[in-house]
């Protein structure tokens, strides 16, 4: 950290008492920590693990937390890792990093690109930046552990599995995350985004949409492809359902209500000359309001049943909501505290105006405390190399991002050095904004 990179004057008056001095003291340890953060990132990027299979990643996280003096518990809700660092009276702040990867074949051309495959040969890649999240989580945990004189409270570090399937956070909570380790006073999380490296985006209120995964099984009557009159064709029925589903957003919701309905999987038949007996559709639904989600799900079931009846299907369809993720809603006071802390540390020019993200997360499950809601704050970490950003077409951030690889892309390649330093700093500074101030005793 240097004054040129983080000018104090750019932020104006501080809204977090003593933050600048405390952050300088804590992050003075970052240069010593970064080589291991980088090594961890490279290792995780080369050896990604799918949701529910993060044993190797979890072991790496646990080992490093133990080395920094954290009380570590393993296998919490699957491969979840929890590290506690108790440092006097003060609030408990949960820092979360998700650890799982995606079934995507990497095409970045990087020398450390993933070549990992599952046992059945499917490719695996950290196409969503969870390797950055995890490495920065460990980095922030390390600098906080090495500067305990600068803060008071308890840091709870959570390495979370199975985010991509929206199962890991809930599984950790169901396994007693809060009852075993204490309910935090604040939960902090960040996510990579195709914004320029060194920038950060915060949005008050809803920052990511809620989601639902819906499976529809349609039943028909099979026949020879040359005798369609003997069939009830589930392929045609499925096509009708797909088309009619597109009218939910355009004709059943107000233009002021945000929603996305996408059919991502349509499977039917095995031969060109055989009309099958069944078709399977799988959908993703995204909304920024739980009531709108309920209306959309009801419309999906109504349409599937209506189209099946119109086609003369021999049985009504099976409509199943496989899983649901809540709306990711930032606590207003906590989000402002984090945003002001980032502005003070990085300068206000590093803050990008917030926009609603239509992707979803299981992070909001952490807001569900056993007795009352827990404040959560979630922000975005720019990872696109500056030169790449400047050369991208478009005048606005949204126009530029449309031309850049984003999360879940096979070409998603964070600026390594900038992303890791920025991610460690942003998570650390946010934690300090929530923890109590320390004393003048030497760090240890």
C-alpha cells in the first residue's frame, strides 16, 4: 500500500473513526502475505473442484488458517471450513469466501489454466472467480491475525462449499454454523466482476436477484417418426411450453417488475425417426422480489399444465422446484459503512455506481439468524486488466462489460496481481470498518 495508490484526500472526511490509520497498520503485513496468496490462487485455479467435491480446496484453507492461529473446524455442512480468531471484546464479523468451481472447459490460454477433469471426463474450471474469493479470504485472515493490536472482536472466516448449486450456505447453517460458532454481528462477502481492476461496485438494497431452478417433465405418446398421427408428440408440446413461457415476463408482469425466465435444458428422444414418450425441460427463474417469484412459478406450472391439456397429453406434467435462492439484499447501514470504508481507503474514484445484477447467490442465507436477521453486505471486485478494459468497445461500464468475458465464461481471466491485492485489501478494510478499534500494543 502506498499513498499514491490510496490518497486520503480523495475520499473526503472519514465516516469510520480511525480507519485509515488502522488499515495502514493491518495492511502493512500484506506484502509478506501476498506470495502465499498468489501461490494458493494458482494452485486452486489449476486444481478446481466442483460443488460438493471441495475436499482438497478446504484442506488448503484450513491448513493456512491454523498456521495463523485460528481455531479451525472442518466439514461443516459438507466441506465447509470455519476459522475463529477471538481478540477481545467486540463484534463478531463473518468473512465469507466460496470455494467451488464449474463444469466449464477453460479457454483462457493461461500457463496455469485448469486441465482438471472429473472421473467421467467432464472439464472443470474456476470460471466464476471463486479461486480469487478464496485466496483473498485467506489473505485477509492472515493480515488480521498478524495485527491483533489494531482491532478488537472476533473474526469468523468461512470457506463455503457448493455456492454454484445454491446449497452450501444453507447446508452450513443447517449444520449449526451459528449455534456452534456464534451468530455474527455482520456478514461480509465479495464477488469478482468484469469491471476494471482496482474498482469496486456497491448497491444499496437488492444487489442480486433471487433464483429458482424448475424442472418440468412432459408426457406424450410415442410412435414412429413416419406416423405422427399416432402420437402425442412431447417435443412439439415442449416447444409450445418454451414459447409460451416467454410471455410471462412480457405479458404477465408489469414493465416495472424485473424478472428473467430462461429454459437452459430441453431433452427429448434419442433417434430422428422415433417420437419419444417424454420431454424434460429445466428452467432458471430470476426475480428481485419474492412475491414476483411466487407469481412467476405459479405461471410456469399453469402454462405447462395448460399446454399439456391442449395437446391431449396422456398425463399432466410434473413441475418441480428443485431449489430456490433468496434475493441478495444488502443491509443499508452495513453497506454504507463498507462503501464509505472503501471510499476512504481506495478513493471515491475507485467506486463504480451500483447496478442490479440478475445473477443469483446463496450468500443471503447467511442473513437468516436463529433469532433475528443478520446484517449482510456484498460488493463487487473489478478484475479486468486496465488495458483490456480501455480497449473494449462502449462508452459506459455496461456497454464495455457486454464485450468482456464475465462469470461462467470459459475465457474468464482475472488480472492476477491486481485482483488479489485489491480483494485482500477490500475484505480487510470492510472487516476493520465493523470491528472495534485496537490499542497501541505491538502486533503479534
